[in-house]
C-alpha cells in the first residue's frame, strides 16, 4: 500500500515499511525496515534537521537520500552521472512531485508483473530541463519492492547518460556484512563475506553476460543497532554493478544497476532512458530475505504458466558427451521410462560435424548418423511417454562452420582485428536484425522440425569483442545485445508458450532474473559433485527459488577432487532443486536400478513441496562442514528436511539438528527416507530443540565410510 501525505510518503508491504520525508526541495528516506504503524507524522525518524555535513565531510546532505549526483554537494558514489549538453557533469535535481501511477513499461526489458501499486517520485533539474523519475512497486504477497529510474530529457539538446543506477538505498550506520556470490565455472555463486566499515565494495560484472564471476544478487546484514538483513537483485542479464559505499559519516549507500563501463547512452531531446528493474527486500534474517525472494521470483518474474511441477529429466551429456548414436539414446530412453523419468535430453553434439567443441556452432542441422532422425526420435520418445529435450547454443558461431563460411559478417568482432576465441567459438552479432532472425529460426527449428518439448539454451563464453561497434547508435553494444537477446527470447516464448526452456551458460554463468523472465529454470552448474553442489546450491537458493535451480544426480566420481560419493547422497543433494539425472542409467546394477526407481517415485510424489515449498536454511555449509534445511508446505502440514554432512569427526557425541518453519502446535510424524524408523514429536519441540541424530539415526550416518558426504532426508507429516 502506498500513502502520499503532505510531508510523508509511506510504502507498506505485508511486513515492511519504507518512509520518505519531504524537506526543503529534497526527499529523505527516513525509514526502511519492519512494517510500522501509520502515525500522524514521523518527525522522530527524520535526520536532516540534526545532521549537516562539516567541512571536509563527504556530503553536505548527510541524510539518507534516494539518489545522488555530482553538483549537489556530495563526493560519495553517485547513482546518476550525466554529461550535459555544455560538457559539464554537475546536476541538481530537486523534488517535484509524488504520485501513484501505472507501473511503467521498460522498453525492451523484462520486469516484474503483478504489482499492487507503483509510486512515482519526480525530481527536476530546472537549469538543464531534465527530469529524474523513480519508480517503486509494492506487491500484496511478498515484501520485495521493485525499483527503476528514468531520465527524461525535456530540453532541446542531447544529454549523455554516463551512469544511471536502477536504485539507491541509503541505510543508517556502517559496518554492514556483505554476502556476495562470486565464483567461476563449476564453482558458481560461492558465498563470500566481507564487512564494510568505511569505503567502497563493488561487484563489477563486465563479462557481457551476468557471469560466473559475480552474480547481481547479494545480501547485507546490518549492524546489531540497526538489525536485519537486506537482499538485492537486478532484472538484467548483461554487465551489472552493485556498489556499497560506507561513508565516514556513518551512512551506507547501496546501489544496483547496469555497469557503467563502456556504456554511455545518448538521450535525444524529448527522449528518455529507463534503467532495468532492481529489486530489494528487508527481512529479519537470511531466511526471511530468501523466502521473500523466492515468492517474488515464483509469483512475479517466472511466467505464471510455468508455475507447475517440472519434469524429471535424464540428460545424456555427462555420460555420453559428443559421442552417441540412436541405439544408445533409445537404451537410455527405455531405462528412463522404466525408472519413471519423464524427459530425455539430447545435449551438445547432435548437429553438423560436432564431435568435439571445435566446430559446427551455427550449423543447426542434425547429424542423422548420430540421431537417426530427431523428429522420429521425438515421436518414439512421446510414444513411450517421455518428453523430448534438446540442447542448443544459438548465440554462437564456430569459425569452423558452414555458417561462418557463408556469413562471416554475422560474427561479433572489431573489423580492425581478429576476434578473441574462447572454447573455440565466437558470438553472433545480435545487434544485426538479420542475425536476430537467424537465432530465432535456429531455435524455432528444433521446436517445429525436431519436436522438442524442452530447450536447453546454452552460452559458453563471455563477450570480449563488443565495445564501440554500434556505430552511430545511441546505445552501447552490450546493452543493445541484451535487449535484442530478450526480443528473440520473448518472441519464442510467446509463439511457443508450452515449451519448457532452461537457461544455461557453461553451467550457471547466466543465472539471473532477466533469463528467468523467459525461462523458468536454469542449469546451476556443470559440477554435480554433491559435496561441491551443497555450497553452490546453498548460495544460489538464497536468491532464487528451488523451482529455478536445476539439479541432477551426477556421476559416482566427480568434482575437482574426483570425489567418490554414493547414489543416495547424490540423490539427497539433487532434491534441493528441479531434479533429474546426468549419469549412465544404462549401467546401473540391479539394486541401483531399484534405488533410482524409488528415488524418482519419491521425487514425483513430493516435487510440488520440493519445488515450491518455503525453504528454511538451518545450518550453512559455509559456517562449518554441514548443511541442513527444511522445506515446508504452505499450510505447514508437510515438510522435508535435507541434512548434509561433509565431515564427521570421531568421538563427537552430539549430532543435534534443529528444524525451522514447522507449526509449533502441530504433532508431526518423522520418517527418514529409506528407513523403517519413525517417531513422533510436537512442532515446538522440533523447532526449538530439534533431534539428536546420534540417538536416533546413528546407523544412517555410518555404514559405508568411503562416501565424502553423508545425507539424511526426513519426511515430516502432520498427524
Ligand atoms: C555447458 C553446459 O553447462 C553443459 O551442461 C553442456 O551442455 C555443455 N555446455 C555442452 O557443450
């Protein structure tokens, strides 16, 4: 709910409030946190009366602001940096008006849907005839707030946007702990913690794609005197930047938006530039942030038609690689059908002369020698009740391809020099409409002509050859690329709404809210080693819901350390996301085959809960060598606890686990998966004391010592 008064503007979400106060010609953000009651005035909260800058401080306005720019007495990090028509960089935006408006469409960009109300704040620079408009959207069913900024040029001369962040949030105090999610291929989104007392912390994504190196999602934990956690994310899949700037004057400024590196934009007279949408949320702890992010992504980012249970897949990549034939595929298919799986995915290698990663990207015509005819394969799979999934990497071109030989001009490159090869491939120049059409048709081809029900859209490299190539255009290359990519995806998902798309970028290198606006799930990492996955998934699940996190049971020996793990443990870890298999299911022993059948049956029975339940992280793997979580149904009548232990030292008598999210008053029956034991306990006991597994499940932990991870899956049901 949004209320606009004479002096105060208040935004309420179900459990949080944000309050702005007008003073002189500025707007101060005086409160953001747990929801508070409406009061006739909030003078007790305002700081501008008592906080003025001193000589040599970093701002003459030491109140919490909603934007910042040079020219207003501030030398901290800015959310608005323009170059005016006279070559100057100084602007002065004064508050003009506030109104509840229809949520603006951000041209060419995905953004959240289903908002309840949108607040528009307008500021004007009267000297240069510019307007800055900020938008804040609240929702009925989540505390997440969506924000974006528009620069409107009302003057008769062009203005250059050097940097325009999607939102700025100035928070009280400094000393915030920053949880950022950085990594690399096979180590995506590894949580990193830093404390910032003074200075600047920045996530700087310049890879052209969101990147393995740094995800736009991050969280900050406030110092005890403020209390609570804040989470942030961006609905964008290109270069991004998150800045946290702690002032010596004890204000922490958080900004999130597109990266300003090589990204100037010209706004013509009468025109405007609108940033991608940022989202943020306040919650009392990590779980409150994560659960709100999950409900927001499931309810307002992922297209509503995909809010349904996702199929259990078998992907042949990890076991067969590029080298497969129809017979082998059908062997997998028959086993998959027998085990109760629902979809078979043909990964890389089905097209052109693709026998390794050195050729054929762009030649999206099947290699019949391997496939035996994809259309007939799709039909055969359908007959035995399996969906047909296929891999494609449509944004890429191999120098060794028919496409390259016919259309060298399709390649993204600086004509003055050779483009940079990565994984033997180059980008297609999506700023060329003819190339956009080619990419669209490449994907459409696998849907129409090969009968794909599912498309895994891969992207195996970063952008290195982009900048300055968009001669004469008013946008930088990377931004235009992302916009055109979205245009292609948008057309595809509108024309083929029933196809299930899965995003992928050399594992999870493009895991973001932009992609999720079109594709409801994303391949999380090529690393399916359950020990490594515990860390990767834990981090990913703080910002993204289980329904988006694709997680497969991988090979028995896997990961950077060639860890040997048990099928039951790989299964238990893959339960955290959209479940499937990525191992040789044709070579299972009889007992393993029976186990896989039971696993698939269990997942299918519980998948709605596992994919959409409220996800409470109880113990973090980053704090020790164990991780546990409870996934609870909306009505709290059912839950599944997933407990992973990577180290179990000798002679440690205690093995106690607490639960979260259960109803204190319900009585629950708890059964470990794969065991005949069961016991009964009241919710308050489970939420407070928990269970001592040394007493109850000692044998489940032990038995086969070789495994590098020991897991327990507990089914919790109200009786
Ligand atoms: C990278 C993906 O993450 C893998 O799952 C697989 O599809 C390969 N690419 C294929 O080249």
